[in-house]
C-alpha cells in the first residue's frame, strides 16, 4: 500500500468514526493530530536543511557553486508532480530555507 493510499484509508476510517463522535471532541482531537503532524514536518525540514548544508559545504570545498540550479529544477518538478501548483510554491520555500545565505 502506498503512502497516499494509507493516508486516504486512515482519513476515511477517521471520517467514518466521526459520524459517531461529538463534533467538539472530533475537532479538538483532529487539531491535536494536525499539530503533531506539523511538528514532524518541521523536524523533517530541519533535517533537510542540515543535509543541504553538508552538500553545499562539500560542493564549495571541491570548487563548485553553493546552488545547483538543475538539481533545484528536479526538486521543483518532483513537488509539482506530487502536489500540483501549490507543491511548486512549497518547494520554492523549502529550497529557500535550505540554501542558507547565498
């Protein structure tokens, strides 16, 4: 099962049990879940930033440039393919965060 299928199944089962739940409790629990997901996303972005720094340092040390534009285009294409136009905007922000000071 793919990550998307797993996520869809999880959301579907949550929606099915939502019919029986108190709306206020459902909203509070769902917001808690979103906060936890956001914390995981932030942690992953921080990890990505650290890995990008390693790559940039190695590239600069070997005489290369900090930014590799063709690689950035691959990242943009990947995010756009997965999430459409909003994915491109997210990828641009992510790349900006990971570039460090240019």
